[in-house]
C-alpha cells in the first residue's frame, strides 16, 4: 500500500461522507493538485496526469476539481485569464495574497500581517464577521518590466470634457 498524504486521506473521507466512490481517477487528480505548490490550470493538470500515464478526460477533471473545491481542500482562483486556476488549500500559508502579472501570467504569493490587521479593524468597525477574503494585485512582474513591457491604459485619456 502506497503511503498517502493527510490531504489525500481527508479527500477520501469527504468522498465517503458524500457517498461518492473513491476512484483511482479522482485520487490521481487530487494528488496532482496536492503535490504542487503552484496555481494550476485544468490544462496543466491534464498534462501532468498524462505524463504520469493517467488517461483522464477533461470532464472528469472538472467534476473532480468541483468536489475538491467544495470540500475546501482546494481553492479555485479566477485571475481574469479566461480560465480558472486551482491550488492546494492546506498549504503552509493558508492565508496569502497574490500578485498576478498580466503579461506572463506569473503568480507571486505574499503574506502580510498588516492585511490581517486591516481586515480585523474594518470588519470590527462594521460589526461584520469575516469568514474569508481575497487579495489580488494585478500588474507587471519585475522580469516583464525589465523586458520593457508596457500595459495599455484603457481608461479615458483625459477626464475633462472637450467638445
Ligand atoms: Zn510577467
Ligand atoms: Zn496561492
């Protein structure tokens, strides 16, 4: 018997609680996400499964990711690329923000106690009980800036009416 990770055991338990079969395919998909520190697209997950000699269709991957997200073992992100990305929800830094490069798609994670403080202050002020939050900062990463990439500004060139 191959040793399985704690996340893997939790996923098995979740499937059993939901009265869903623990299949080899579901386990293989979960393992790809659990064993990566990256923010994977479905394409990337499919590629990794194939290199591990697993032939699993996209529909099964989508359905399994849906289960993983509902179990909260995996977190789904939409970084505005037109597709979703998935990351292991029980990483060592469960609460982190993302810097997303609009040119190369690089995702940099960061942690900040100041953000936690601001969150506590604002929610307290409004008598709001927070469960989770998201912090995504979009722009250009350092290598892209150094390569001379400029992002177009799609806003008004001048906010003053001229006609
Ligand atoms: Zn970049
Ligand atoms: Zn992340």
